[in-house]
């Protein structure tokens, strides 16, 4: 049984932010991550040679995101505004296209140079490698006296951990569907976890990379709205210097219709880009596709229907002070103000730290 002060389940932004603060406090912690990589829904894919990375998960932060801005300043990360100069392309239900709308849907949004994963890279550099356990899928959590015991499945078999407290930095639905608690959580609490939608879990995202952002020369900003699809919303994903061009879009095709059909989706996406932006879109130099609904660490079947609006997130009252305060919830979906967003992941991490400090004070 491997012991620590705190076990953090989930190596996304929220879990890593908790680990970062506990490190600064001199606490002993372990992160257990089911994936073979850190960062959770943050994923910045590099083109060949690694000169640029493109966000397959979250892309933007905003000027009012104080925690994210502070984190970027701490690590010296460069920010730049989403490209917004030029007209938006609009495609109606019949496929008719117009390019004369002087509007940008994400004007004022900010991006991190090198992709959102650059922030995670800097966080991880300050954390001891031996405390970051990848390919550790937690499936059982048992409270025994004043300790919490955790069993994780790895490629080499089951591994046990023990801690005074635990932070669950996972989407609530993933907690409810994949982890067994002993003693069992009351059904009302399990129901509350299942009722929290996982932001963006039902979505897929495609990115096409080109030698240059050719649409800018056509007076287009790279934004497009389509009522025909397969992409319903498209944006300029080019790096700050415009040395290469990139367009990304959110897939509107249903989960059932797109599962296992990545090659078909690629063809349909490129065909649509040609319809919207012209023949120069026909030959991308690189193409990326991520279907978050197909990742069991992100989505449950309840998430397969993409959300039409942003939910009212926050910590369900029944999740507070569980197991005498030793079972702490984090992750973007339980943030009270910025739920679902990157800022919310850091907000939830801050709240988890407050709860852990309070627990420690009560035990003193």
C-alpha cells in the first residue's frame, strides 16, 4: 500500500493545479491518471517537426479569467487575440453560402502561444515525476477508519494507495459510472453526480492545417456558421505569426453517425471547407480529429447528445463535507462561477485546496 497525505484522481488542469499548490505547501501527494498522458481534455497536437501545436480540446481564455491570466503570467506564457479581421462565412440549410457578414463570433478571446497544453507543460515541470502515475485507472475507493484506500488498475495489475484525504478531479458523471465506493455513497449523491453534464464531452473537433491562412487574403476572418454541416461552427486556428494556416470546427453530426468513421468525417470536413472557403482548402498539409465522446475518461452515454447551451454548473450541495470532509471534489464542472471552462478548473482547484486546509486544521 503506497501512502500519501492526499490522493488526487485525475491529471487534468484542475488536478494538476491542486498538486502544484500542495507542492508549494510541502505536502505529500500522488496523482492517479487513467490516460497515458496528463492534461485531460486539454490536448494540443503538434504538426510534423513540432513547430506549432493545435488545440483539440479547449482553445480560448478571456480577459476576465483572472486565474488563467495569473497562471500565464507566472510562467511567462505569451497570449494573443483570436484572429477577428474580416467577414464571417454563413451557410444556410440549403447549402447556399454568403461571405459578406462583417462579424467575428470570438472577437476578444485570447489564445496561448503554443496551445493550451503549454500551461500544463509548465505546471508539470514543477512536479516530481514519481508522484504522477499514468495508466492508473481508479475503480475502487474505500474508507477505513481515518484513511482512504484506493485501488487502481494498471497494465501490470492492481495497485493500492492510502491517504488522509482524496481529491476527485474528474467529471462527476465519470465518478458515478466508473468508481465503486465503500461504504457506498447514498443514491441521492450518485444521482446528483450523474445529473452534472460534462462540458464538451459529446463533441468532436476537426482541424485542417494549410501552408498559409489563405482566407485572410480573401477578406475572411476564418469564422463560419453552417446549418448544413458536418461542422456547425468554424474558427481560425492559425498560430500567432500566421506562418501556417489552420481552421478548426465543431462537428454537429450525431455520435452514432460519426463513431468509427473518421476517414469519412475527414472527407466530409474537407469538402465543406472547400464549399465555404474555396478550392485552396482542398489540400490541407495536416489534419487532426478528436471525438471526445469516444473517450471513456471524458464521456458517458449520457453525454452523447451534445449540449445546446452552457449548463448552470456548481457544486451540488450533497457533495460538500463527504466522509467528514476527507472526500473533496474538483474539476471544471463543480466550479461555482466559471463551471466548464479552463478558469473553472482553476477555480475548483482553489476551492479544493481551501477544503484540504480546513480538514488539516480540524485534525490538528
